[in-house]
């Protein structure tokens, strides 16, 4: 597929969905079963990010954000859903980053111990990359029968059947502006150029499979990468009441260009979205592991526990605890066939934060928030990262009303 021509089509689909959703909100619901139903969702953080460690302090003014629209209608024996999703992070992340009082060129949002993807030909370390302008563009067709449902779908940009719900859509993480350190063990395939998927859901269970492009997005955040179907994944899921769980695995073809080896990824997660007494609570517990097919068979992993609790009618308290084993020191380009052992570091991180919604705002939910993250590491990493901590102060906005539901 030609990358130049695919980008305008995907942009048009995203804008079409968002405009349609806005128009639908201003009109009475359609009664025709063949009419389109539109839904919009978004999440926007604007704020100050400060990261501190031995020998280096980094700060940034930035905005993490995404906007999504879906449209669905009855078609034949089933229902068709189209989705478009976009982010302005290529313009709002990595631009106003300061170190030593100087504005520097950065590949993303400063974040201690974060890795994944690259910037200017160098693997990113201590930065979370911005998401692509086009985060999603695809369609799903679902047929529901008594006690069983079937679906098939295809995405120019989408998410294969691998991992839990991506962090930006998880209710347990939606008030947290910082990506998990375990992102590239769990849900980093959520922006994949080229996905074909299908599944069957008997009762509360789901069985899905997909083929997709295994390579991570390239450094050009404004284009759509060439789709390829060179990787595969499968997922088994279950949902009952406020609980849902999944186990998934896949074979990814050379996900990182600077480590040109295939990888097996395994993930498992349990999520709760209900209430404690009369107060809403969302929580996720997850594990992910990457097994690289290098001569030294490198294995890295991450554990995650996160939650968001509506403590009062306007105040949400959120937290995240992680334990990861990943390569931080020694990341760099290694030609295919070049054998080298990975020196993995063990990192523990715990975040606590809160967001207070402003009641006088009518156009969506506007809130003021802040959080603090503390880290623990081995003595090898303390030589470079002693005293590591990070903090955010931000404004968060999302539309009011019913948001798009993400279920695995």
C-alpha cells in the first residue's frame, strides 16, 4: 500500500467519525435500525513533567492526548463498526524538553527507565515515544446468535489480538498521564499498520486470532507504515460481571530495527471495573514477557498492578506499582546474527496520584491532577540513577457522557 495515499484516507476516516459523533450528540437518536450510531471519546493531559536522577534532571511542558470516534449500523445479519483514532502527540510531546536549563531535542516524554522505539537512529532510553498521528483506522463486522457471537475485522492501523486493553483505554489508567514501564511487554502493539483479525465468543468466553505487522512504528509519526502480515497472535478471554481476564501470546517479526530478531510475547491479565460500596473502582493486574530469538535467548518481563478509585464525587485517586526486568544499559544497534548477552536491570516503581474534577466546567470533564513516582533498583543501576523520582502536575480533559467501551 502506498504510504502517501493511505494517510489522507485514514485522516478522513478519523475526522468523519469524530464529526459524525458530534453531530449525533446534537440530534435526537435515529429510530431506523439501519441508521448510523456515533460515539466519541478522548483523553487530553496538558501539564509539567519533572524527572530527577543522579547527574541529570529533565523537565518538559507537554500534552499526552488521543481522540477517537466510532460509527456502527446494522448490515445484513450482523452489525458493522468503523473506528478512527488520532493523536496530536507528534506536535505536543518532545518539543519543550529542558535539561540543565536548556531546551533540547528529545524523542518523547521524559520518563526514567522507559525504553522502546528510537529517535534519530538511537534507541530511546528514559523517554516514552509520542504516539503516531493516526492511532487507529479500521472496521469490524459482528454477528450475534443465541449464546455465541462471531466477528471479523481489518485495520489499516489497529491492535492485534495480543495483550490486555491498551493503557490509554483502561479505566484503571485513564487518569494517569504516564505510560507504564511494562508497556512494551503488554500492549505496545496497539498501533500496528496492518491487522486482520477474527474471533468467536461462546457465552462469556472469547477465542481470537490475528495476523499483523510485527515491527514497531518508525520514527516518522505523521505517516502510516507499510502494512505487512508477517506476525501472528492469539488470545483467550473471559468476562463475567465486573471482571474480565485474558491470556494471549504471539510471534512478532523483528519488532525493533536495532535488535533485528523475532520475539515471542506472552501476556496475562485480570481486570475489575465495578464498585466498592457506592464508589467506582477500576483495577488491573497484568504480566507480560518477551523472549527474543537471539543467540543468547534474551528474556525480559514486567508485572503491573494499577487502580483508579473515585474517592469522592469529584476526586479520583490512582496508583500504579510495577516490577520490570529490561535492558537499559547497552541498548544500541546490533547487526542480525551478532550474538551478545543482554544486561537486564531490575526496576521497581510505584506511583500515587489524584485528580479533582472542576464542577463548574460544562464542556466535558476538566480536572486538576498531580502524581509522584518513586523507584527502587539494583546497585548496578544506582550508580547512574540514585535518587530517581518523577512528578507530574497537569490539567486533564475528556468529553462528558458515555465513552467508547473497550472490552477484551
